C-alpha cells in the first residue's frame, strides 16, 4: 500500500546521472540547506535518498527512495520509513482491540465509529504519501531532461 516503483529513462550516461544526483544530494539535511535530497548516491549507481524540498512537520511521510542506475535508466522504489511502518501496523492492530474493549464496557454503538475513522485515517496517510512520491518523481525527472 505504501510502496511504489518507478523507472526514469534518460539519454544521459550512468556517470552523468550519478554526477547530477550527487550535486542534488547531501549526507544529512541541515537547516537552510539548498539540497533537494539527503542520503547518498554512490559511484556504483546505488541510490538511498529522502526528499528535503518539502521538509516540514509531516516529513515522516516523505518516502525513502532506493534505486539503482543501470545504463541510462534509473529504477526507483519509494517506501515509507521502517519506523513509520511499525507505527502504522501498531495502530492498525491495536485500534480494533481498543474499540471492542470500550464497546463491551460502555455498550454504545457510537464507539464503533472508530472503525471508519481508522479507514479514513489510513486513506489520508496514503494520499499524503502518494503526493510526496509524485513530487519526488517530478523533481527527479526534471534533472535529466
């Protein structure tokens, strides 16, 4: 659900792609930084970066971008950070138990409205993640035109 793949094709060589990406990526995000990504792009063409161009309070949903440069093609995988995956699984597993416990204690049917809330919450997170992935793809494609 929170994992996307994308391939960028360009007429540039592997070395040119690596050089361009290395000028856009810093090791660690610093305040007032002008870099668009943090992470690393090594000389063998392996990519492990996170976007910083929309760094803000919701940066926990920024995608981790793993990739491999092969010739003039960049294969990318966008995924949530491992800590965010654990938090989401915890919420998904705990909420039904919590809601059912409260329901049996209070016997109010309104308590069961927490189930649709969970679905809406997950959908909002998915749309936020998808939007950040789209921004990252657009940004990365612009480097190789």
